[in-house]
C-alpha cells in the first residue's frame, strides 16, 4: 500500500491527506516515491523540466527508474509539490526532457493552470477508468491528449489539417483540439486562435496545456465555453474550468 501523509497548503492553510502514487517497475513490482514528512509542501510557481522527475528504486530488483515528482492540486488553486526523501531526489543527470521543447529562460516565472477538485455531474455515467501514458517527451503529451479524446468518445483522431500557432493540432469529427507541450502557459492569443479556427470548421474545441494558462486566457476560455485541461506528468488531463469538468464527466 502506498504511503500517505498530511500536507498543508502554504496559501490557504488547508490540510490534505496525500497518498503517494504507485508505478509499475519493469519487473512487475509496484513502486512509490518515498515522501518526506519532515519537509513542508511548496507551491509550484514555475516549471523546470529537470525538477519534474524523481528516481524511485524498486525494493525487489534494485532497478532505479524516473517518475513524475509527486504533486497535489489544492481547491484554492495552488499546485503543491510534495517533498520526497533525498534518495528519491538524487536523479541521474540524463533526466528525460521534451524532444522538441526548449527549456524556459532563466528567472522567468511560469504560472501553472489552476487545478480544481472535480465536481460531480448529474449526467455522469459509468465509464471505464482512463488509462494514461507517462509524459516524458512532447510526443508523449500529444499521445496522452489523443488517448483522452478517444476515452471521451471521439473517434478517428488525426492531426489537424491547419497547424496552430503553437503546439500540435488534433482533430476528430465534431472537435478540434490543441495540445501545447511547451513549458510556457497558454496565452490569450492561443485560446482565441483555436476558437476562431474551430468556428470556421463548425466544430467544438478543447485545449490541453502542460504548463497551464495565463489568467486572461483562462477568463476568455470561460467566456467562450472552451474546455481547458492541464496535462500532469502521469498523462492524466486535469480539468481547470467548468466546461472541462462537464466534458470530463459526461464525454460526448
């Protein structure tokens, strides 16, 4: 059973009970990051790819693999980085990073999208659990979004005919999606360009971002009814606004 510990949000002081996620070792044994109960959780205010991974060693075979650093989204909007023990933090220098995404400029703040606790939906119906893919590269982020769209009920997912200003476009019958695997939050222009393109194709649209959204981008998406998701490094899209909550709950 994965270990758990109380975690206090430094922004709102709300306390959560956090359980460490388990990952499958190559030998088949489930492994979990070792949490550090003596250190406080910290707010994630910018993303550095090298800090997004920890090495977890299997107690059965001794193999050390890298997995996403534990994080938790507080309902107040703060993304919390859960402390792990020093052994887990000492990852080798060949950490994976996106294949086609440059690191952010030094000292540039990157605000993540606001993760919110999912709310129940009256139209929700039982569905099989979504099976994510761990995001280690930009290509993995696109794959995760495509799998999620298929899980929602969209079929025949393909690359969009029109390339978006940033990221990768995906299309299926009735929907146009944009996947932004960079370390910069999606901008107002990104949201408006996606909406305008979808309007010309008489399609709905949805946005997936690895680094979240600027505040004005989030506000415009709420006005236009565009579902926004943040891709965590486990490959699971997290809804960050009400249209995304509804789509996640009901599918298509």
